């Protein structure tokens, strides 16, 4: 090479070098599709959009105003049925479109974000790398398995499934693939619970053998109300919403949101209980119970729901631990001293939620009093604004950020599909135990009841014609 040619080549490299550096520094975009963009779906859509490496390339929903981001087209009867706080928010308090929503609408206009009413068409979209699923619970398994088989990574909301069998099928489908699948149990991303887990595992506070939590919601006297069968809202595809479940007439007390009070679609054990079960079994180092007892019923409310408004569940574990969970929807109560869950041990007690935790030493024993407390009280408070669902905004964002990072390095997410399945099973086992009216013994490895063959029939259900897993 002549000297003048060498100088010219060097100058050319120098000219393009800054561009190469800029390209290397730019985050690799994850092209996201969102299936179910109602209340929770929109909340999490906005959180995903705060991440610099996310591009929203597809939305899917069976209700036209949700899909087209048009708040003015919501059925006015939703408000008559008390659903104001359970609808997606597209505008701010002054009625101006939120910045995230403007970004979505601009992308739709530019055709870089596609709109779908059939999730299967979204999964065929080559411009979608990963999907977020926030549909009603009975759709999660089918959609997640189809997404895995379509080569998409998946972030699926809790509760993971409608049945135990669905959860195991999802885990098996992922194991047979290379896909990253994360479950939206946001306490896994909580700074408080992650710090508390490290404190418990240090062993300096003793062993905690009893966990307690409760879900309190005073719905007295009318609950979700009573609605006669009627026509679904304009633009609402009721048959698609039902999916694998048997056909039933539409009611405003079923969808949107109120499906959580109907056992075919969800339950409050699933809606709220799964959060607490996941946190307690995580803190206590448990995977699954060996026995379940549940009591309860509709003691306070006369409404369209077919799940209990009052329920108490006890889970027993092989290593001699117990978790107790309560649901009280008929009146106010405070069964837990403070925060959202309690852990009891021989040396002290812990009270925790996403806002912080308190660790109190046992100061007195009946026969063998220590001369002084075994440790000093510890109080930790996390200054973070809370979301309407009781979670920390940063905890959900942490799970989202972790999911995006795992897409890139193909690592294990904070809340795995196996963890999501195991924690969701707690809800299913409680509901089955209540239905059977007896203490049920559970084999966690085989995922079968060992003392009640009839109960095993409730671990799955027959899908409607045209629907299957995978």
C-alpha cells in the first residue's frame, strides 16, 4: 500500500468510527406485542414503554375501544356497574392524551404498530420478538404455549392458569423450547422482599414456621351486583372472550374485571392470594404443600358471584411449617398486626409488605426466658409510591427490566414459569379443598391428590370445541 493510500484508508475509518461507536452504544430494541390491553394490560404497557430498549410493535384485544385506545367509546354502562377504576386510562386528569398513548397512536398511524383482534395473527408477526399477556386467567395457558411454539419470549400475568394441569403443560412447553418466560408476580422484583429474603436466609432471626396473610375487601352489601343476561357491549367479542370455556350469556357482572368473582374464570384466591402465597413460600423456602384444608362460603353477600366472600385456608408442609390465608369480603377486619403478611418463629416475628418490614424479637417465653432479646428490633421502610394494586411501581418495573435483560442473555428471570405455576397451584388447591369439603393430601411431585380421587378430576377441565393446549 502506498503512503497516500494508507492515509486515505485511515481517514475513511476515522470518519465512520463515531457511527460505529454510536451503533454499539444504542440499546438493542426488543419488539413487544401486547395481548390484552385493558386495565392491567395498559398499566404494564406504560411501564414497558419507560424502558429505553422497548419498541411496541403490536396490540391485540377483543374490545374495539381498548384496541384503538379510544376512551370516549367505552360502554357507558361500565360506569353504572361500578367499573370506573377498573378501566384502562388513556388520558390524564385534564383530558389530555398521555404521552405513552400518543406514542402508540403515532406508531399505529405510521404502521409500525399493528392492531389485531386475533392473538394468533399477532404471534405470526415477524416484527414481534416477545409478548406480554394480560388476558383473563382462562386464556393464559393456551396463549403462552402458542407464543412459545411461535418462537416468542413471554411475560404472562398472574395468576398463571385456570387449572393445575395447564400450569404443568406450560412448564413442559417451555422446557422443550429456547424461550424465556417470566410471570408477573411483582413481589419478586420488590426491593423490600429481596432484602428481607437475604435477612431471613442469614439465619440470625431463627426459623420461621408459620406464615399468615389476609385479603380484606368490604363489598357489603351488594358485592358485584346482579345483572340479567344481556347483549355484550358494542365492539366486544364475547365468544372470543369466553375462549375455551363453555358458552354462557353475557353479563356486566362477568366482564370486564368482574370475572374474578366467577370460579370458571378466576377467584380471589387467584387474584390476590397468589401474590401472598408466592411471597410467603419464597420467604419460608417452600415449594408446595403436602396437605390443604379450606372452609368458607357466601356468608355476607348475595350477588352474581359463585366464589366465597369468606374463606380460610391452611397449608401444611412436609418440614413442619404452616401457611394460613384468609379472605374477608363481607366486612372490615385486621387479622394481621401490620403490613400484609406475618412470619412467626421461635425467636421473633416479621411483618412485611412492599413498603417495608418490621422484625420483632421474642421478648418472653413461658418456661425458658432468655436474659435479653436474641436480636434488636429492625425496621426498614422503602420510600416508593405505591400503585393501585398495592405494589411498588419499581417492583413491577424491576421484573420488566429483568425480563428484557434475560431476553438478551437468555438467562433465568426473577420469576420463572415453574415458580409462577407453583404459586398459582396454592390458589387452585385451596379452591378444590373448599369444594370437596375435606382435608386433602397432595403429592407435589406427581401433582395429584392422594386421598381423594374425586378431587383429581378438578385439576383440569374439557375445553370447548376448537380449543386445545398447543
